[in-house]
């Protein structure tokens, strides 16, 4: 099985100046656990913000969600694998680096995301 067989293609991108409050509202509405953050400029890279980031970086520090921009807490660079990668390889990679999601790249563009939940659903 290949990574593209289980990846989710419906990606949601937000601008780096989006408030964490707006990002949380979007995650709750869409029932997703992460958002891709667009680069600030051509020298910047894509980032990702997760529920974990919101809880540990903002909520745990008693910071108001409206006062923080997603670009300030996004993890960068995102972890990617090429389309066509064997799913077992992706699983080993995720385990080795203790990560819950990887983004799939096709023709130099982000084409999808694979999460631990996607893998579990596909294989169970």
C-alpha cells in the first residue's frame, strides 16, 4: 500500500497572520486536528499548527487565543514524504521521529496529509 492510498487530499491552509482563535474555530468546525500555515514570503516555508500546539503553547501559558498568530507558534518546516512512498516506510518514519502526521508531496506541491488515524483506519 502506498501513502497516497490513505492520504487525505482536503487540506486547509491559513495565512500566518490568522489568529489562533480563528484557527481553533476552523479546526472545530471542520473536525480536524491541524492546519497548514502558508509561508510569509518566498523565503519562508510552510508550517503546521496542531491542537497540541494550541494547548501547550497558548492555553497552558494563559495566553488569550485572540492575541497570538498561528505563524508565531507553527512548527516549521513541515515533515514531508514523496507520493509513491510505501506506507510501511511512512509508519517507521513516523515512529522513529514520534510524529503523528506527514504531508505528501507530488510534483513539488503539498498534495495531502497522512495521520496516524488515517493509517489505522486503512489497515484495521
